[in-house]
């Protein structure tokens, strides 16, 4: 009997405040979509870090005749300097840190440069002699870049020691900023959703103040009075969370795994599994949001 009464009250409340309920659903949908997108983006950043950091290299660029670095004051790298750098890279001291050593000549560097900038005017202004020779060193542990830098930075014949990880860190920092922006926007939308839920429940309670007054007179508990309003909010945000999950699934399935994977197969992207992982979190956030908003809003109506 009580269950039938509660369901009846929920139905009445949803019908009376249909426009406000739809607004709650839409605002919840938008806010939780941004929450889910921020979570998926962070998971993607983690996947990309694992992929790129495992392939990161330290580049030791050797002096050319046009180099302006203080270590290149004597001109281009000599054969003796090149051989010493090679010997140091293959020494027992660096063996625990170095995984693979690859030497790139001027000719190979020039060919790669022309391939990368094919069709642009810049290729007409660069000659093979201007391209630096380099050693590309893959480390067993990319975080131990400083070991290589300490050995070769500032040495005669070495123009620059560059760690690709530093460049990647800037890229990932930009992605983290994007995640932060999405999270901030999601937070603003969640606040808007909480206020809208509170307003909707307040209007529902006001429109049914006669019924709740009668329930108090006949001795209904606070829980019984509050429960229909609470469930109305939970139903609305659950629909919004479901729509957000569905939108994220469609975006990942057709946009990321469909278009992006086919056109930019650079590394592993987030998939439907990650969306399923995030979905319970979205429902949890929505239900918590509805519950807290309902309890705070209805507190004044439970004072008999």
C-alpha cells in the first residue's frame, strides 16, 4: 500500500512539473557529459603516456659548421669527437641505462627532413650540409635522461642534448589543461543542476503542501513525506546520466574507435570499455547530487 502511494505521488509530481523535470534531465545530461568527457580524456592521457614514454628517445645533436653553440666554436664535429661519443655510449658505465643506439647521418637527416616538409618552401632553403648528425638513444628507463645529459651536455662537438620527454610533457600539460577546463565547466553545470533540482523540488513541495500537511496530521513519518520528492529528483538525474552515458558511448564508438582510429592510428585510444567503466561513476554523481539537493531543500518542510 505504501509503495503504491509513493509511486502515485511520484507520478503526480512528475506530471505537475514536467517542464522543470525535463530541464533537470537536460542540465544533468550536459553536466555529466562533461564530467565523463573529462574522465575519459584523463584515461586517454594515461594511455598516451604509457605509449610515448615507452618510445621516448634522447637525441644527441652533433655540431655542424654553422652551429652557434659555445661547444661548437671550433666548427663541425671531428671524427675523433664522434668516435669518442660512440665509445662512451657503448661503455660499461652507460650500459645499464641505454637500450638502443641509432646513428643518423647528415644524408639520413636531410632525407627525413624533406619527407616531413615535402611540398613546402622551406625545403628549398635547407641543404644537406646544414643538417646535424645525431645519435638517437632509447633508454631502459626514460626518466633517467639526466644521466645521458650529464655525460654529453657541454662536451666539445655536441651542439645539444634533447630529451623528447620534455616535449611530450608540454603536450600532456596542454591536454591536462583541456581536462581541467572540461572539469570546471562540468562543475559549473553541476551547480546549475543542483540549483535547478532544488527549485523543482521546492515547487513540487509547494504545489502539494495540502497533501503533505494531511500526511503530517495523520502521523506520517518524515521519511514517508520526503521520499516521493527524493525519488523524483533521482529519476530525473538518472535519465540525464543515462543520456550522458549513451552520448559518450556514441562519441567513443563512432568518433574515436570509428573515425579517429582509422584516420590517425597512432596509438591505442579509449574504447567502449572505458565508457562502461565511467558510467557507474556518472550515475553515482547524479544520484548523490539529487539526494543532497533534495535533503537540503526539504529540510524546512519536515519541521512540524
